[in-house]
């Protein structure tokens, strides 16, 4: 453990030094320093598809970014494009700009709103009034709330979890992130027995997941494009944290006995995770991570793992400069299962296990905001062997994706207003 502590301190010292250096560790380069080449695949998967989607939707914000870093592992990026069976898209409902989606036992959908609060949507698309008892949100993170996450025993206990940020308690102080635990009323109209089970300055809950052992996994974001926070062992930004459902810290957390470390830390070294799901086949947490510019990652999370940001990255600074000189590998730091250049901005994730789309079984679906698509990744032995880009013709940002109890796929668009889309196999 002492060896791990020394290593973590060394990495943190390096990251701090890098952040304080001129240019914050990035070479000064214009955004268009890497113009697209002839084989440019872009956000649409091919030059011809880029042209078709641009004519339909207008130019993508990342269309001119031709930066192509060399992957460390075979099959780590640009998997072969695949096609699947046809489906039709139904618009179930439109409502206030939405963030997350869960399915209630009575068949309703429960959604969180970007501006705060929760609503339900029934099978006919009827949108409820805002639920009573939800907290006021505020913060610098754009989307300052996440959830709802239903407890695995929700059918018995009506318990759910919701993460959000609040305004600083006083001028000059940091915002505070909180994890709320509550019960949904029997009539689905309000939250009851509301309590805060965990809170911390600079905690920025982006996604919540419940592990097979019942503990809660919290993805906490970082917005800075090159700062040291993700490598800090005390700051919650750029981390995955693990707590019990009563807010206490599990004694087997990987850094629980590391001097100076936040005992809630489970994995470190992320930019901004906005997609997360537990693989039902393995029990592992998988996440989709937004890098500043390009290099968005699909990661399989290991307890105690360091995923490198901002020491290593396949992306660049928001201004176009390289992060840490373009370094993409370092001993002791995890490589992504897969990465995207240019950026797609992953948001929302679901492992597909249903019967409605048999060709998708075992695959992972990832939403994309700037990529304006839903990505289907074929997995084999934990690696990506094929990629399909869906819903691009709709020209909409995707915020969340979930498999319904009916085996259909439900998508929340990141628009004003949001659409709740339902993907149904074509007859």
C-alpha cells in the first residue's frame, strides 16, 4: 500500500507540475492543425456518410478535426462498420430537456430534467406534472444532476437515488455535490423520506449505477481540459466513487487505507464520464468518457484503476493543443477498451439483453451528444469488433439510452424539447 501511495503521489506531483507549466502542459496549436485526410471517417464512419449527414443535418461541430492518434492496442478504434436488422422509430413523448431515464414497475417511465426535477411518462406518452419533493439544483457543470437510479429492490422498497449539485454555501466557496435517497410515493407523484446520504465539495455526479453487491457507483465529472484534479487522491473530480446505500464507505474500497486519499474513491483519472452501465454478464462497470477534443473513451472499470487523464489521453485540449505532448500510454495506467476520434461525446449507455433485437444481444449501446447518434458496439471477449451508427438521420443529440422491460430500446434526446424515442423492430 505504501508503494501505491508513493506512486499516486508521484503521478499527482507530475500532473500538478504539468498544469502549472506554460500552456498547462499543452502545445499551442490551432484547432485545424490536423485537417481531415482522404480516408477521413469522421463522426459518421466514412467520408460519403459524412457528406450525406452534413447535407441532411448541417455540418457537425467536429467535422474538421482530422487528428488520428495511434492506438496502443489492435481494434482499439475505428472498428469495422456493421449493419443490423431494420427498425422503426416511434416518438413516445416530448417534454422539458431531459437527462436520465428509468422504468417503473407499473410501466411508466421516470425521467430527470436538465433544469431539475422528475416527471413520469405513461405508455400513451402522457407527461406528468413535476414530482413534489425534488431538490433545487445549481452548479457549473451544465447538466448538474443525474439519475434517477432505481434500487435493485425498488419493487419492494420504492427506493431511488438521484445525484445533483448545489450552489456554493458562500461566495468564493466550491459548489457541493449530493447523492439523494428517497422513496417514490405510491401514486408516483412525489418523493418521500428524502435524505442526503453523501455529499462533498466539487463532487459532480454525472451518472449513477448500482453494482451487483448493491453498492452505489458515482461517476463524478471534471470540466477542465488539462488540470490536475483527476489525478488527485482527495478531490472527487474525474473519479468513480463507491458508497453503500446508506452513504457509508465500504471497507474494501481500494484506497480506504491509503493515507490522504478519499476513502470513497474506486477508480481515478477520468475527464468527464457521462455514460455508465453495469455489464450484466460480468458485473463490471463500463463507462463512456468525454475527453476535451477527440479521444472519447469506452472504459471497463477496475477497482483501484488509474485511467490516466490528463497524464495520458487520445484527445487534445479544447483549444487544439496536445495534452502532455500527445502522450497516450504510461505504465500503471489503464488503456481504454475503445476510443473515438473525432469526438462523439458519449452520454448514456446500456448493455442489450432483450429479445426484440436478437442481433444486438450482448452489445453495448452508447448515446452521443456532439456526434448526434446512437452507437451500437459489437463486443466479443470484451473487445469491440464492430460499430454501427444509428439515428443520425434525425440530427439530434442523444442524452440517455436504456433497454425497456419490453426489450425495446428507449432514447432521450438532448434537445429543447427532449424527445423520448422508442426503437421497435420493423415488421
